[in-house]
């Protein structure tokens, strides 16, 4: 259990009130939910520009759900709080994580998950110095060949969706009718194949990998 004597007064008060019986705990929980809801709404507002217009109407419901789940997470992990940051800062991290996860899923709600090889032509290029730019292009070309030649169609879809399109794992698992664990396994296998292919083509070091 956290030593409240070592905490700042505000954090110690939060812990004390959340551990007490009713009605003090009920009032503290309500205040905490209000704080978390304010945090989720702020995070959603900050990131709303990345969402399609038709998804904006769902934002408030998303924020309420995120705040409620964050509240349950905070209360469930209350004994893990060690005071490295203010209690409110620690608690709000749960709200930000819940909101971020939901926003990623919301952004992909109406988007297709499919193989799109044009993604290679749309990768960002920060225009590094000439020699670095040449090396970067050669590596990218080698990676593209490896993806096309070494991976199965399913591995290509999962690798490109997760690493290049940034499709959330849970969204991808739902669309493909599989589990998060299966997605991670396929992604691991794909990356192993690609790493081996790049080493064989003279890019990178196998690091002693078998």
C-alpha cells in the first residue's frame, strides 16, 4: 500500500477519500470521473482533426465511455500508485490511453482494410542529405521487394496495415475474423522473414539470429 505520508497533500487526500467508505468515497469517485471526462474531452478535441467528418458526432459518447472505463481502471489499480507523479496526473494517463484507443478505432470504422501497394509511393520523405537519401531509397526498395516476394498475401495485408497504415490491432483482428494474438503472431513471422531478406540483400545485421 502506498505510504500517503510521502505524497503531496492533494494526492494523499485523493487516496484517503477513495479508500474511505460512503459517502466520502462516492463523492471522491464522482469528482474523479468529472476530471477524467474533462481529460477525455480535451484529448478528443486535440485530435479531432485526424477524424473523418462523419465520426465527429460520436465524440461525446466516446469521451463518456472512455472516462468511465478509465475510472474503473484507476480504481482497480489504486494500490499500484507509488507517487512518482501527482495522483491526478497518474489517473489522467488512463483517460488519455482509453481515449486514444477509441479514437483510433473510430477513425477506422468506415475505412476498408485492404492491400494497397500505392502506400509505398506515399511514404514520407524528409529529404535527408544526398548520401543518406540514396541509402534510404535503396533500403526502402529492398524492403518493398521483400514484402512482395517473401510474404504471403495475409502477411502482406497485416504487415502493411499495422506498420504502414497504422490500423489498430483490435480493428484488424475484428475485420479479419481472428484474434489479437493471431495478428501478433503473423506480424512477428512477417518481420522475421523481412529481417532475413534484408540481411541477405546486404541491408542490416542479423544480430546472430538463427
